[in-house]
């Protein structure tokens, strides 16, 4: 089972990739960000309709860039959960029809397992065991990865995801969508210590995350300023908020490293594209003398190559067993 065509449509990116073992032959991502930007976030119905238009050309491009025909593919992998149900269904139904039409096996994949499995890809694949921080628009969790096919959740967010918090803060500051990159750009000219925003949650000493208090603190800080001051201090607000989000992520990773014998840390999910997080994680791992695995940016944010990577360690279903396979939002 060496050549896999993978499909990912769980949120607002229409993605297809071809893998040969751990080597990515193509990784096509058609972002809908511009389409959703004018609404300030992802509109599920709009996302599903756009996936329908894009999925076939994206798959054709992925096969073309990989120099592969559909006949040369050994199995088709697809994200089946979690995500927007209408969006997931476009990928699942496309994968089913392609697999059924060609008699090939289908491999259902969990999106979060995909973010973890990005670390298994060439170049420099990371082998378990390792600790992984997965932070995206929908999830924030610390995963104890003991083998390729599964992970244990050591901590997760009790309210907003880190990316979601960044997206909401960006909207509040008038910085547009998606918020993470916009906050990072704005923060470049700002002072991260200008506003004192709470890093950690006020209660609980565990490995769980919480970002809603931080968001509220930003709302209060902005409310105290008049519009001209917000304008003038936007970079400071963005830098302070980014620093608090990254500060909490790093604080929990530090705590998790203290509690175990980890020799490596991997960062995954869209927020792992954040330059400050990468820098702080690098410093922490250097201090501990452990390996840090940073995947390239295109493998951090949603993509199908990571789904293909997870599929290599998941169970394949042969035709026609997958015909009644369903997608699940959670
Ligand atoms: O993994 P992903 O592409 O989709 C989900 O599964 O959610 O993550 C998207 C999230 C968004 O919240 C976006 O604002 C955030 O990742 N993000 C960033 C950066 N690039 C994307 N956050 C901080 N800094 C970035 N450079
Ligand atoms: Zn994701």
C-alpha cells in the first residue's frame, strides 16, 4: 500500500495530495480564505458549495503534479471527522465514488490524527514516542504520541481553541480573517508587554488550556481606549495578545515536559505556523536538550498530505465495505 491519494475538506480548504510512502509527491491546497474573509469567518454552507466546485480540479492537479494516474494509486484516504459536516461530506462522497469506480480500498482518517501524522513525513520524519502540541482553529491539545496510529490526550482546551482566540481577537482589532497570520503581521511592530493580559487560566494547574478569559481581557483593554487610541495602539494590542496566547501554549508544553520523559516535541495545526510560537518552542527544546520537530508551513495548516500520512497507519476498508461510511462532525 505505498501510493495514497488523500483528500481533506473538513473546513475551508479544499485539499488533495499524493504520497509515496512517507514522501509527499504533491500537496494541493485551494484555500477559500478570501471567499470567507468578507464574512469575517467560515460560513459552512458557502464552504460546502465551494468544496463541490473545487474538489475534482484539486484532485486532478494533485495527480498531475505527482505524475500519477488514478490507476497507479493503491488506496484513497479521506478525512471523515471532525469538522463541518457538509464540508466533510463532499470529501467523503468524492473519495467513496473514486474508490468504488476503481475498486480500490478506502482509508477513513481522523483530522487530528492527521495533524499529528504530519511529523511522520519526509524530510526528517519524527518517530514516536514524542509529545505533540496541536493548535488550530478548531482544536488545542497536547498529545502523547506513543505509536504511529494513535495518541493520548494529556490536555485540551476547555473553551476556545488557540486559533479561534486569535481569529476573534483579529476581528475585534479590525484585522480581518484568518486572524492568526494577521495578528502575527500586526504584532511585528508592537510591544508585547504594552498590555498585561493573563497568560494562564485563573483556575486549575493541569495541562488543559483556556483562552476565553484572555479574549475577555482584550475586550476590556479595547473598551478603555477611544477609537483613535485603538488605531494608534493596534500593534501593541496584537503583540500583547499574541504573546499571551503563545505564553500559555509554551507554559503547558513546559509542564507536560516536566511530567514525562519526552525526548522530542512536535508542533502541529495552523497555529504552529506562528513565528513566535516556533521561536519559543525552539528555545524551550534547546534548554531541555530535546528534539523539536517543526514541519513546513504548508504541512501545519490544513492539508491532505498529513491525512495521507495518518492513513499509512490506519485500517483500510476494501470495496464495497465503505459504501455506507459516514462523516461525523465530532
Ligand atoms: O489547522 P488549520 O489550518 O485549520 C483548522 O483545523 O482549524 O488552522 C487554522 C488556524 C486559524 O485559526 C488561523 O488563524 C491559525 O490557524 N493560524 C495562525 C497562523 N497561521 C494560521 N495562527 C497564528 N499564527 C500564524 N502564522
Ligand atoms: Zn486542522
